[in-house]
C-alpha cells in the first residue's frame, strides 16, 4: 500500500523552501478569500450570524482555509513538484473513508479518557440543564459540521504537503516534531492557554503526525482531529479555550487547573498529557506494525 511521503526526493533546503512557499501561498489566498467574505457579510441574514456565533466563526474560517490550502496543495504539490496525490496523504476514497472512521476513534478515545479521569482525580462532573436529548443531538451534528472543515484545514496546513515533503528530507520523526511545534505555536493566541496547554497541543500535533502516516493519510489525521475536538464539545467542555455550549449537558471541569485544564478545557491539564501520551505510544506501535506488514 502506498503511504504519504512517497514521491519526489528533495534536499533539505528545497523541502523547507517549498514548504515556506506553500504556507505563504495558502496564507495569502486565505487572506484574499477572507477579505471577499467580509465584504459579503452585510448581505448575510443577521439571524444566521446570531445562531451559535462561535461555531459559525469556526465553520467560516475552516471553509476559507480548506479552499485556500487545497488550491495551494494542487499548485505546489501536484503542479510544481509533480507529486502523486497519494504522496500528499490524499488516499483513494475507500481507503480514506475507512481511515477517517478509524481516525475519529484515535481522537475521541484520549479526549474522553482525559475527561473521565478528571472525575475521580479532580472532582469533575457533568450536569443536566433541562434540555432534551434531541436538542443535544441536533447541536452535536451542527457542531460536527462546523468542526470538520476546521480540522481538515489544520491538517492541510500542519501535516499534508509540509509533512510529506519534509518527512522525506529530514525523516518522519524530525518532521513530525518540527511541524507539531509549529502547530502549537499557531494556537498560542487561544484564550486562556498556558504552558501545559501549549505542550498538549504540541503533543496532539505529534499524534496527528503519526496518524497521518497510517492508511488513510490526511483523512485519517482529519478524523482524529475531529474526533478529539468533537468529543470535547459534545461532552460540554471548551475546545482549546473556545467555548461551544452544548444544550442539555454542562461539564464542570474540576480542579486544580494544572491537572484538569480549568477554563481552557481538558487540553490544558496533565490528565490530557497522560491520555495523549498513551494514545501516541499505541499509534506509533500501530505504524511500526503497518510498515512491517507492508514491507
């Protein structure tokens, strides 16, 4: 089975150079698209903007970034470098769908584990607020629709072409760690982030980088990204400091902050570090066994 990163061999300098060009092109396109979107905002029904504004902002940003970096992937990866799509993590549909489904579990399990561990360790709890299960289900589906483009966008930016190209030039471990640091840096302005939150986002970036090289490629990594974010949101917790209120269910995060994450959400606490570390260990073993099987 073909794996991401198989394709044209580039030297380290060229790999970094093409990655920078890719990020600049995608970023420039995103700014241009955002400017056009802002000009259209007065024509949007205000009632739509008032409905879950945080989720709406995440959706709009995600769609714009997917469009921008999707174009950049085609221009740089396919046209300029002549890389086959599978080398960029764009697995065939059947493999991609299966990978996406498995990826959701790669993200959902550690997110759920971090929250569950906080119950006995930090006094966390869930409270019902009187809304119906139907309302909770409807908003969960809406939230998934908003978070999916955002997850795909971040995988295109921080994995995708940069990881495929740099993984060949520097080796997968070095490229995964370097891009995970960039991933954490990209979240440095999130509200309420602390050093442990930044560390955990970087650790999540390493996990997503490993998952990227599993069957399904980019779609598996996107599934894992969505699984983590959606599990936190659906269970009533903030996602990287961004509150996405869920009807019917409120998560009381518990204390101390360094253990449970406090207002930043579970990602800001040591319990998330443990959950992510355990999942990363298992993902690395799975990748090793996959490589041995395909050798």
